[in-house]
């Protein structure tokens, strides 16, 4: 199959949505010239770094404290070595996986990454369209720069999941509202992030004094919520009553006197109002108020679909997820963005997926934190993951070329996975097991 011609030198080759992973490799070769976007993960990162403002890039690239956990996530894959089998007819390969009753053409999931507008103006809508085209499930972050409804419209008949940063207990009615909105827009799976009740110490952002949420970016899910808005209006009404007209006027004049042109004064005031509202939303979403296992009953009451816990890193917590009737877990350390010095996510997967309680339960085990190549995907699946989430790489693709950039990155990882599966002498992902791995240095018991 020949590729359609790019509209300009800056556009990647476009291919049919249902293109087989291996066919993408042939399509690139048959073009007889280099693709406009590299096929190397390292180049995706480098190009995104080159074209983005430094604070924007570093917000996505950065990690907690020393960055040790982030490095361990990627280094861990070097310790697990694949052991191929020869003279196996793996000409026809099946990459399909079944997750929560739905069969997908491959094991990739676009993970919940927030604030996508700082990478590209089309933000989560571009990602949603790319996922629809490639039949890959997209997990919408609670920290999105688009509303639940906007992303659903862009995703159309695609598969979408909703990730919840769990509001504090004093705002349970807002939690219910978010879940109801997601259900109404056909989000199929609820992914509850457990490791970010408070924001980590992140030097890259601190050194730039950059946090997009302060300016209202990454708050659109909340700012578009009717229950939050009603609650916020009540708060404003109380403040007006308590402070009085004179104080309010003084605050307004102080805002106008901030740096900026006179002609932009109205915009400055509007931005100040948005910033205040965003701070109110973040005080609910990222309040530093930690939840407990018993609170999961609240989510089970208001969400009738599958519930997946993201951020599980120990066997004990995986067993707790089983005990509390969860449908799935994501073995993840938030891409090294929360706890510095933590166990590599792949090492955690090796321990968790080997546990007898976890295996007997049938709970769906997903993996996140460190996926860059097809071999990475195979290693995670061989250790016991059913599918894997992709994070930073698709964000770099988004920065490079919006929807087409996301498609290119996902197609590359999918094609690499298919190719490496054949080189392993395997016909399907289901044939992979721990017997196909050798562990250097034995960092975890297999």
C-alpha cells in the first residue's frame, strides 16, 4: 500500500486508520525518503525540547526531586532481557487484547496526562481524534485543558476512559458530578489515581516558578462542572458580604495596576478572576487530603462500570485492591513524578503479577511508567501485564505535530511491538511468559 502524499514537508505521511502495525514500517520505506518525524523515541523528546518553551517542556519531562525514580523506570528495562525462539512460523501475528469485555487491536493505552494545551493548542482534542483513528483507548485526565464533553465529542465513537484525581471528602457532591458527566459521555472505565493527593517536590517546575494550574490551565474539567460552579458562586457571595464594596473596589484597582498595558487591563482582571477560580478548584482536587481504602465504597456506589486503581506499587496494595473488589490495577509510580527513590515500575510489576492472590483473582493488571519501545511492551506483558499505558512519548508527538504527531508515535510503538513479537518467535501476545525473559542481577524474584 502506497502512502498518500504529504501536504507539506512538515507533515508526516498519512496512512489509513486501520493500517496494520507492520505495514506502517513498509509504508515508511516505500516513501523513498525520510519521514518528517523520526521513528526514534529519543528524537521525539529532543524535538519537543527544541520547539517548546522551556517551562512547558520541563513540566512534562520533569520528575520528582533527584529524578532517581524516573531513571530507574527506564533503566529497569535493561535488566530484563528477551530470549527469542527460532524456526517458529510467526508470519501472522495477533496483537489483540481484551480489556473489560472489549477487544482492542493492540496492547497500547494512551495514559492520563494532563495539561496537554501546553504542548499543542489542540490539546486533548487532538489526542482524542488520534486515538479514535487508531482504535486505541484514551484515558482523559482530571487535569485536562478541555472538558469531559469536549473530549468525548472529539473522540466520537472511540473508546475512552476517565481518570479521577479524587476530590477531598468535603466535596463528595463534586466527585459524584464528575462521575455522572463521564458516564453520560460514554467513558467506559474509571481510573482512580492514588499517588497524587499532594503534588510532589519537582525542581524543574520550582526553579521556573511554573505551575500551569495557577493560570487555569489543566482545570477545565472542574471549571466546566455545574456543581463546582454553583459551590464557587456561593463562596463568592459570602466573600462579597463579608468584605464589602470598598474592599472589592480596592482589590480590582490593585489587579489593574499589575504589569501590563492599559489596553490589556480588562484582560488582566479576567485572568485574575480565572486564577482565583482555578485556585478554588485545585484546593478541592489537590488538597493534600488523603483517602483511605474504605472510601472506595463511595466510588462503587456511584460508578457502575469497571474501576481501576492507578499507582499500585506493592503486592500488599494489589491484594487490597482485590479485597475491595476492584476490576483492575495500574502498576505505576506516576512516571517517577511523585515519590523519589521509589522502586522501578517494572520491578514492581514483576513482584505483583507473580503473587498467587493476584493471579487467582483474575484482576486486570496494567502497566505504566517507562514504555518507549516495542521491546518494552513485550517485557511488561511477559511479566504479567495485560496492556501498557504510554505517557511522555505521545505528548512529545503532540508537541511536534498535534494529532498527526500523536498518531505517528503510537503507530511507531505499535509497529515496533509487532516486529519484535515476530523476532521473538511468537504468534500472539498470549504466548509471552516469564520463561521468555532472563533477568540480569536478579533485582526482583520472577
